[in-house]
C-alpha cells in the first residue's frame, strides 16, 4: 500500500505539470503492417509479446497506437474521470455473465501481451477492473488509460458465438488512439470462416440411467461463506451454457447445489453434463477459483477434461461457440472413446452390476463416530432424535435403528419406511450428503434381514436383499 501511495502522489505531480503546459503533439506513426502470415500459439503465457508482434501498441513496443508514456497516463484506478478508462462493448448476448466476460477479456489481454506488467499490485495484476452488462451491450473499465487503449485491439474477438465490437463510449473526449482488430493482431482467420465447432454431427448419447445420482454429482472445492446454494447454481448454469458445455442444449445443466463452507456438491441433469462441467476447473467466482472433481464415492470411469483457462482459449479462437456441439467426451482409461472411433458419440461403459432392487429399508454408512456417538447415553439419544427428525421429512418413517457397541451392525444406521417410494426419495436425498465432514453412503437393505435383526453383514454384501 505504501508503494502504491507513493506512485499515486508522483503521478499527481506529473498530471498537474501537464495541465499547466500545452500537450505535445502526438508523434506520427506509420500505418499498421499487414497481419502475420501464421497465427501465434496461444497456449503459453508469453505466446505474443511487444518485441515480436508489430501490431502491439507503442506503449508496449509496437506501432498500433499513438506514443503514450504509461507513467503519464494515470495508472491510479481511483482517478475521478473514469470515462478515459472505459470502453463500450457491443454485440453481447442477453445471457452474458459479467464475471465470465471480465475473466475472458483479462485472459485475452494477458495472452497477447496487452497488459502493463510493471504494476502487478494494482487490481491484482488484471487490466480490467469491472464489467457492467445490459441486454445487448456492456461497458468495461480498465485500471489505466493505456490498457483501455490496448483493449481496443480486441475488437472483433469471438465470444459466445458472436464477435464483440469494442469502441470508445460516445462521451469519450480524450485522444483517439490507433488500433487493429483481433484478427490482425493474432492472425486468426476472418470471422466469416466456418467454425470448427459448427458441425452437425450427432450429440453424445446418454450412457446410463439419469436418475443414478452418484454418476451425476461433482465435488466443488474452494468455495466460501459468501456463496449460497442459489448463487452457485445460477452462476454455473449461466457459465456452462455460455461456453457451450451443456449437453443437448439443456438450459439448466446443474439442477441442485449444496454449499458446505469451503466446499460444495452439485448435481447435474445428466452424466454427460457432469463430465462437461469438469472443464470449469479453475473458473473464478466471488474472488475464488473453484476446483471441480469427482466425489470420492464415484464408481464410474473417469473422463478427460481441460481447465477453465483452456476453455477461454478455445472461445477466443472461435473453436467454442454458443449453440454448437459440446466438446467430445473421452475416457482416461484407454478404452474406446469418441476420439478413437471417429464418432461424436459417448461410448457406453462395460455392463454394470445390476442395480439393487429397491426396498423399504435403507442402510447408511460412513456417518457415525463410534467412539463419540455411541458411548455416552445422552449423546446417543440426541443422535437418534436428530436422525429421526431429519429422515421423517422424506416420508413415513416406521423405524430408525442405530446399533451400539457390541451389537450387530455397529457403526451403521438403518431406516425403515412405510412405502418403497419414501425410501427411494430418502436415498436420493441422503446419498452423498456430508455429515460431520464425511460423505454419507446409502443402500437398500433386505427387509427380511432387517425384520430378523440380522444386521451383521459387515464382511458380506450390505446390499443383498435375498
């Protein structure tokens, strides 16, 4: 903070001196040379820089702008005349998410070297401070006038199936700086060229029962107390749709979210939506970078995925467009997949073990702390009451049995409902829930064994119903 205040005070002195002296005439610059013959690689952090790309602005060593000394161009983000740091962005979609658009612009400017690296302590090193979105347009505010001018070079960049139109707002009264288009800057093909993602190939097929929750659930790490269930669900749905990571065009790929402090669980509409959502790993939300993975109890085959930054690169290059086909889903285990077969279909996994027939009895695992929950009588009574109160909300609960130390089935919780439908509802709600920091398992249990109090199955198959 001390260093930043010293820079601001020095900047103010320079600005006052500039106001008393007539501004120097801008230097004459030659017209931008033709675009590079081959597009630069965008996979690295230094793929394009001012020393090698003649289209970059003079502030960074190129010839795309009038000569502007960055020290004299108000790096203080608290300058009252923010119109000098603001740009108009047209041709956005009605569903555009402000956080996604800001992250996209910051990533694009960083990739092609349009940021000022000498000031990493201002706005966390990001050139764009804020974005305000309306129905068909948006306004972006940069942390400095230099970076606002540099942002003009992103004009015509592909974003969510459209090409952004980036210009000065109508109330801008400052110097008109020269700039080029995104295609001229990077050598990426013209916007009229067909997109590689616009094919009409068949969409992936559903591989298993969509009601199998364990295959549709994801673990989300690095959440915070500032995030609510609805906030997280809304943000993820908007983001997945905008970057075309939704299966068969579904508008709500995430149907439920449960935030538990520093982590959360989300339930997706289909298994394919869950596989596609893994590509959000690293997406920023409320000053956090969310981490996506399969839960520990996931029994299926792992699928390949990329990071959020790689998704942004595909959007910038036009490879991902809204309304096109989602990326192919491929397995990690080397089994036949969409890439091996040359098809866009999601290859079904080997036949799974037949599902356990539903019964009126459930057994809950990984829920109790035997040493603490089952020893003290008062603790045990409170535990039984809490579980009964919660589980009877799913249906007519007939019995709740929690064996104590020395009894068959110790460490487990048995629930008996009046109807199978009630047990099925309870299973869907309880399986995968976090209780005392542990993920709860839930299976159907034999009614005959439960009636006979034959609960000592720990060395056998707990799902057996014969």
